[in-house]
C-alpha cells in the first residue's frame, strides 16, 4: 500500500460514455499527477497539480479533463474517448511543490478499455 | 525535446546470472530516478541519484550516474525470481524540465 488510492481498478466504457477516475493520497503531499501507460511505451505525463494549481498540461486532448478540488484528491473526467485511449492510467503524488526532482508515489492504476 | 532512452527493452536471464539496464539522456540531467514495476503492478520508487559519478547500492542492486550526468545504469548481481519486473529510469533536465521516463527494461528470470 503506497498511500495513493485509485478507483476504479478496471473500467470498460463505450466511446460515447462519460466516466471519471478518482485518486486520493493519504500522505500529506503537495503535488499530484496523472500518467498514461500504454503497452510498449514509456509513461506519459498528462497533468500535474501543485497545491491544487495545474502546473503542467502536456498537450492532452480535451476529452480528458482533470480536476483537483484539494491537495488530497484528483480526478480525471473522461468523455467521448477513442479506442486508442485504452491504457493504464496512473495517479502519483510527491511531497514537495517542485515537480521535477521529487520521488513519486504511484497508485495501483485504473486499467481502462474503450470499446 | 529531451529524450530518455533505455536498453535493452527485454532481458531474459537464468536465475543467478547478473543483469544490467542502461539509461541515456539526450540532455544533461539534474537527477535520475529508478523505479520497478512488477507484472500487473504499479511503479515503485527505488532510488534517486543526483551527483556526477554517484554510485549507490541496495543489497544486490548497484546504481550509477555518469560523470556527464547524461547516463545511468542499474546492475543486479545474482538475479532472483523476485527481481522479475520492468525497471524504469526517469530523468529531469537541469533547466527545470519535467521528469521524463525511459521505456523500461522488462526482466524475466528463469528458475
């Protein structure tokens, strides 16, 4: 148990559905991240929040919409996804505000399948 | 932009053999981190290297950071079946850039 909890663990959705991924960290960290992990590809940084302020938006399509209501919770709202969006979505947190050299604590991920 | 390349992509070893994965960056790094992801699991932080030429050891694992801070390696001595998984390096350039992950090296160990 890393102190970062993600729900759901698995999600199957159609291209017209709207769903949300949830992440909660119990570590008192100040930064939270969304990563996408596709087969045979490196982890791709999607979004970074530091003290609830979005500090990184890595050219992610608008069909992915993040929300960070407080420093412990992070959401990823999904709508009109494409089959190529199927992947493991990982949430992570780090202690400090600076996000480039911090140790990352990952959640277990949500395995998303888009049909 | 900054790229982090990792080789090999796959490595199959007999239990007891050594294993090494290499990480190379196109730019000078401020630090390098290593993570391990077990099959079906999530990445878990192993170590961070910051200084040029730094070498750190964790039991059978030895981590090195190159003198030019553009490459790194992870060496496992006498692999065990518990070492199975994918090992990722991740580095941030020294211009305040974001942390970039390599594509990982998947290690399988045959008992």
